[in-house]
C-alpha cells in the first residue's frame, strides 16, 4: 500500500494538495506535511504527516459524489486502446453513443496523466459489465490503454497489456480507496472476472487490490 510522505511526487500528491487548499505542484514538501498534520489533528486521525489509506480516504472523498444506488462491486476496466495513445473520456463517450448507448458506459475514466474524469452519473446504472446483471449495483472504472502498440499490427490484433502509467496506477489506487470509504461493503473486481472471454483490464485487479 502506497504511503504518501515528504519527498514523494506525482498526481496523487497534487490531489492531496488541492484537498488541503495548497498550490498543487505535485511535490510533497514541508508545507504539505504540515498541512497534512493539521488536517489529521482536526479529523481525529493519527498525526504523523503521512497520507496512508485512512487519511487519503478522508481527504479525497470531498471531490467525489456518492451514489444513491446500493453498490457492492467496483469493477475495473481498460479502454482497450493502444499503449501511449491519449484518448479521453469524451472520446470514449462518443464511441459509446455511436453504438446507440445513452452515454458513456463507465462512471470514471483515468487519463494517461492520472487525472480522474467523471463519466456517467454514479446515480445511474452503468453499461460496462452486462454479464448476470453486474451493472445494477456496481461502479465502472476505466483507465485509458490496455493493449500493445506495435507498429504494423492492426488494433484488433494487438495483445492485451497492462499499460498503466505510474500516474494511472496512483490515481486508480486513490480512487478505489476513496470509493471503498463510500461503499465499504463493495468488492473490487476486474471485468475479466465476470467474462472469461475478455482480458480487460489486462491485469489482475482482484489480486492487486485485495487489501484495499
């Protein structure tokens, strides 16, 4: 489990700084450490200046909306796009609408730079895991990428690959920690856990996040 502390850098540090109303330079320095300690003190947390899962869950939830639906599954997906190609939530929304859907099927999309974007409203049932009614009580989370990007090979024939950038890994973990705070009964799965014909999200999410 990642612990964010002095000397750490990255997208999640920026999110922490924004939540603390600090300038988001992405560098966990003395000012960030002191602000974390003050936040921990005000919220009855262990005051150590380190942002672990519990402090992170208190800090970041204010950026997200809790669904009115009963949620017992957090399902991780990939966009099945080539490694390094920076598609956006709007691109995916256009693809899904062109297929006759009312909106993008996922509730959250994580870009290559680790930024988290809202997709379909979390109060609405998603369209991301149709097997056995898993859409009904789940949140769908998608990171951009998930397949190789080898020259000369058409996209349909590119192999599945865990293409997550370090920023995406940090953001996905942060998002899942926050959602578990909202929905403590929810279990984390990968799309492939419900559909043996798919490799999405191109890594074993169930195993990686078993302790979240």
